[in-house]
C-alpha cells in the first residue's frame, strides 16, 4: 500500500463574532488547512491544522505542497513513526517546531485517520480505548466582554451541556480580574470547575499575586500565566502559588513539553495535536506526563481531541474552543452532562461537509506522483 495523492486545502473561516484575549488582540477569523491522503488502493485519511487569523496559514499550505507531500507520496501510510521522522528531519533545520510542526501535524493526523479506518476501528479505541468520553469545558475568548456579557456566555456554555468553564484574564488590575472570576463563580456555584487563561500576558510576580488572589474562588488552573519559554518562571508560579498551572498550546515539540513537565513547571500539560506534531507526538507527550503523574488537557480542535483524550488514562479536561467548525461538520460533537463523546465511526470520525465550507476556500493544491495541480475558486489551472 502506497500513498498516491495528497490534497491540501486552505480556508479562511470567519468567526461569528470578533473575539479577544490579553495578547492576540481582536480575532475575526482563523486559517484552516486540511490535508487529504489517498492510497493506490483507494484508502483515505484526513487531517487538519489551523492558525490564528490569516498569519501562517498559506505558509503551512506551501510547506505541505513543496516539501512534505513529495516526502510521503510512494510511502506506506501505516508506518507513522517512519514518516514522522522523515518529515521531522527533512524540516529540522528550518523547523524544530513552528510552522513545520503545524504542517507535520496535518499529515500525521491524516495518517492516523487512515490507519484506524484500515483497521475498521474508531480512533479512540485504536489509540488505546481507555474511555469513550472526555470531560469538557467551555473555553471563552472573552477578554473584551463586560461582566454581564461574560455571565450570558457562561449560561450559554451550561445550556450546551458543559459543566466547566474558562475565562480570559490578563489585565493590570488583579482586583478587576477577581471581580470577573467572582461573578462567574457565583453563577456556576461551588461544585463546577472554573479556569482562567492569561495567554502569557503577566510577569512571574503578577501571576503569583493573581494565583494567590484566585485561590479565594477555587480556580482549577491558571493557564499560560507567563511566557512558556521561561521554564523557571513557570516553575515558581506552579510551586510558590496555590493555583496549578496549565500550559502547552505554544509548545510545538515533545522536547519542550519534556522540559516543562520534568522541571515541575506545569500541573496540566496542554497539548494540541494540530501544532505539536500530530497524534504521534501527542501520545508521546501524554506518556511523558503520565510518568510524571500529570493529567493532560487539550487546546482547540475539540472534534479531533475528544478521541485522543478518550484513548489515554491520564486525561484531564477537553477544551471546547471558540474557533469552531461545527457548522461545517456532518456529525457535530456530542456533549451530554459535561462530557464530550468520541466518535464511534471508523477513523477519527470527523466528516467535513465540503459544500458548506466551500465559500471560505482560499486555495486548493494536489500533489500526485510528482505532478502538482493548483486550483483556486477564481482560477483552475494546471501548475
Ligand atoms: Mg489558552
């Protein structure tokens, strides 16, 4: 069995309303890069990655077309470790993370989808099958909302069946943030989990002051309290403050996770298969975390991550991120009584309704046995 064709589609998906956190400013859309693999005997697999806004999406698509697709064509898709290493070392000099990890992720996810489909197994069971569900939370990108709007958003999460919520923080005034945290805690009651996300905005000293203040509201974790590159700073926030640290969405290699976890700088490693190097890398991060007795949470693309968290024994919460593609899915994620349920269809079970998402298509490229076809909605041409 050999991979015969790689199709790469880039979309700019608009958000239903502008969103804001402490560091990225106003977000109006995201780039979605979808990779489809087809083998010589007709087997298929699909994977995707995404970037914030329109930055980086076209670069990921170009790297996939120019460098990674030619590497995997002609290869056996079942050899995920071989292909992951081939892609990793081919991009190592310009990568070791960053855009290269996003591109590797999209292909690796497609390979695991294809493998599970060949085995006629749902991905969550194919990967280990620990449970069929994952506890989920509503992750608001809500820095700009008034307290009233924040509470309406929280009620919306509860109406969806979610039983845990996260809000954005990161202002200069810790007192102001405490008012917001207190309002949400008061609405949801004492029993539900409440998290906060700083998006790296604070210094170590600010984060430590906030960690102590948030303890009055039983905050389950403080996410990305400062830059993840400051491992010693994160270790201080984790060990000197009462609120556990979650971090990882800006780490794009298993080695970065190893450093953060092994140095005691994080309670909840927060992994994202769309930027860490796919499912191959995520499983390794989960195993490192397991050996350090740490539960793993996930960032974004909940429709895929539900199957990954359901597979492993040390799963923490699944983020239901505000960059949603529910409107373009044939089978949107099911959430009941606080839990998201992994698909029982073969593969990862995420099926895109190509017609519904077609209007957001920016470019479409196919690489097949060395021949490249580039098509856009505006001009179909053989490149
Ligand atoms: Mg976050």
